[in-house]
C-alpha cells in the first residue's frame, strides 16, 4: 500500500497495529515496501539515519514461570516456530516438524534480487543463536536489529513485538535459550541496497520500559494480545478503497502461497458467528480448511481465556461488511476492487446519514495532519457533500454525517469525529476506536 502518496499509507497501516507487520508477514502485492503498523511509544516512521541501541549485559533470570510463559507465547500468539522451523506442508496447517522447531531455513519469499529466509534461532553455537546474548535476542525481537547490528527485514514482526511487555520479552528470551540446539546451516537473507536503506530508516531504538498490563481487564488483555499477534496488520486490506480495519481482503503472498485474509470484525460476513465459533475456527483452522498462511497451527495453542478476550476486543471494532474467502473461485469485489473468493457477494453501499445543511460542511474543509505517522488527510465540500482523501490523488470518499461532528467514512480505515474548541472552531479530527489516530487541522 503506502510510501507518500504511497509512503504515508504504507507507514500507516497496520495505523493500525495494532497493526504491525506481519504476524508473520502479511503483504500486499501492490507494494514492494509493505505497509507497517504503528510503533509503540508514539514514534513516527522514517528517520534520516539508522539508529541502533547499544547492547547491554542484561541476563534474564531463568525461572519456571518464565519458561512456561515464554513457551506459551512463542508456540502460540507470537508464532515464532511457524517461520523459524521447517514445516510439514502435507498436513493441514503445516505444523513445524517435530524435533526441528526453531532451526530455521524457511524461505518466506524469494526473487531474483532478494531472499528472505528465517534463521536458526536454536542455541546451536555454530549454526544458530547459541552465541547470542540475552540482549541480542531482545533487541532483535522488539527493535529489529540483528545480533550483528544489521536491520532485520520487516517479516520479523519487530514493530508488533515492540508492544511486548518487558516481562513477556524476558520470558520469550529465556524460553528460546532453553530449547534443544539443532544444527542446521541456513542461507543468509539477501536484500537490495535500496530495501536495506528503507528498513534502516524505519527503525527506532526502544529505551523506555513496556510495563505490564492489567490482565484482569478483559478488554485491555484482548487489546494487548491483538497487538502482539498483529491481527489487524494481516486482516486489514491495503486496497485504495479500504473495507476498514479488520475487514479482510489483504492479498498475502508467503511461503510461495497466496491467500486473502478474512474479515475479523463482528459483522455477519466476518466473525459474527460468536465467540464459540471463533474459538473453534482458531483451534481447528475451520476443520483444516484455512490456509497455512494463517498461522492457526500456532494460534490454536492460545488458551480459552485469551481467545475470549481477543474476540471481545475485535467485537468492539467498527463493523465491515466485506465477504472474503479462499475456497470459492475468485470474483471481482465491488468494495475493495480485488478479485477474491466471495467477491461477487459484496456491494459498495452508501450507509444512511442524518440531514445536514451543506453550508455547515465549510467549517470542516481543510488539511488534517497526523504527527505520529506523518499523514495528511484532505477534507473538502463538493456541492451538498463532504468528501475526503487519505493522500494526494487517493480515491475520494464521502463523509456521511451521523451527528454534527461524527461521520462515517466508507473507504477509510475508520469513521471519524471532528473536534471543536470552546468557540466552536474545528481544530482536529479523531478516528474511531482506541486504535484511531488523532489529526490536527493545519489549514
């Protein structure tokens, strides 16, 4: 998707990260520099120089609690072994081959110029991570910097894992250093100079602590799990006309396979079948029918309490009416304008709105800047309509009033609310939901 015209959108998705990058690497074929989710701690994408945090001599204490928690995360929602292991592609879900977990060698994507391959992260000293310090692993996981100081390719979802709490990070490191060492020589990843430069410009050191969340709060639990699992990054379309956050339809090519991500909003075309159906789908991959690109073989290890929290959080997102599957013959979708399974079912329908005096739209017209992601949205009045664009030459979408300040925005990631000061002057715009971005009116 994005780089500005395209750059802005690319850096955004995943505004959504909650969105981050690719729970394993969801990607849209329209963009070679794939969309990324937002970074933790309010950082913007794109810096002028490659910044690397110096390594420390931290050693995470090995405890039974950390081993158990690290195993739960690494073999579950973080999906470490779905990339860093050889897999049995003849079995539904393509589980990691027993005894070779973490030994790497899986080619995520390859062409004449690049080769993206998951390294051996077992403690083997010659071919794996046996000589890596705790902080080398920690920095790679959350900051995207390899043990040798290079920028890692974004299919290592460090911008998502940046949200890991300090304790969860420690637990994952402790667990990875405890797994059996497997000797397996893995070819190195190969990047073009331009791609390497792009990766370096999008990295930030993480120097602040990431504290524990309130695990007793189901909503906060679900939000955290969706963030570190990078659900929205894969399940949000990169189409020019977006079905919305979590609305599915992202064209993902990985492991030499292709699939369109499903709608994970609570709409009837998404996960409106309820929490028990959701748990069944995650546990079984819908009876093994889900593509192994969807890492359900790992996600099935998530416990019921966490799955219920995830479902509850996803259910709070704005609904997206967008049917997507990978079983039917691909057909044109009038919503996202891709060809995918069930595309014929979708229609671009204008939602209802309230009647407003069109002259009131003049107060909303202007440019709105999101400092966090470096994005500028433009809003204009056109006759009796209020329309907006997400970047220069982007498709226009009609903003449909639900109140004097709240508008649906079909084609944007989220609905928006205009912000007024005490004198009634419009000063900004806020996207809906807890992952929505704030925009300041700049002119």
